[in-house]
C-alpha cells in the first residue's frame, strides 16, 4: 500500500534537523525538531533568534543529520488557528511598515531602499531589511517607526545581491532571476568567466539587476574550454 509524499511522517532523533520555510522571500532555516513528529508541508510554530514565527516544513527537504553553519531554529509545536490569525494580522502590518518606510525615505532624501519588514508573533519587535550604497543616518526614520508602530525596530543591511533575491525580477534572458528561484547561496563570479565564454565585457551586458556580474556566468563557465587548453589542443 502506497501513500502520498505529503503524508509521510518523520520520527526524528534528538539532533535531527529539517528545513523550515518561515518567509518565502528568505532562505529556509534549518530547525531542530527534537522528539516532535512533523509532517511535510504542515505549518508549525518556530522559535528563531528574532522571536517566534509561523513556518512550513519544506515539502522537498528531507531531515538533515549533520550540523549546519548559521543560526538554528526550533520547532515548538503544530500551529493553531490563533497562530494563523496572528500571522495574517502581522503580514498586513508588515506591508504597512514597508510602504511607510519607502515613503519617508523618499521624502527625507535618504538613498536607501527598504526591502522587507518582519514581525514575530510574540513581543514588540520589528526587523527591517534594507539596502544602501553607503552609510546613512537613518535614526530619524527609526524613531518615527518606533513611535508610529510602538515597536522596537531593528534595521539590518543587506547586500545588493541579497536585495535582488528578495525582490525578484526577470533577467536579460527573460526568465526569473537565478538567485530568486533555485540558488541557495551566491557563488564567486569574475570577469574572467565572461572572457572564457567570449561574451562582451560591456558592464550593461554582463550585469544583473543587482548591478553585479550575473550569477549565470558561473553556472555556464564549465561548458567552455579554457583558453590555454584550447591553444594546446590546436598546436597538437
């Protein structure tokens, strides 16, 4: 008798980890589940360094049995209807904070871009991700946000590549950005990769939406022989 993949239960060991999607715009977080039985694609209450959030056990991620770098979360219990309602209410406030931040930074002439706001289910904390090309004094905006929403606001800078991954978009190829779809980490990309593929070195031709070299240069470079090897092959 067979059962669907979504119905498979995981009976973990104490140190077992699973990937939990807390925010669809951010990478999945590895979380400890201890002796709790979890089901793929179900929603659970997750404890993170930023507070408690609602998370979904990734449908295509199996349990991980080795230690991973970075902060770990902890799956507390199955999400209740009250947790779901509180999470939906927080999403509305997050969108409001993002709109207010973009409007105020534009009015104050601050060269920064508010990317995303996150509110935990408990406490009075708000985490705001932003990108900026240089250091800025955003304390006036920070005070306004704190007074307006009565929360302790924490501003976290993101790199331009991380900002592009969260915002998403279409690349020059006409498809969704690699970083916003299948990439789980950024790779080193160099101009030498573009030369090896005999591409134009015009920055507008080999740069992505983030203004940096396109990630696909690293994905496809192995399909092209190195210049030295090609020359030796011709000489022989």
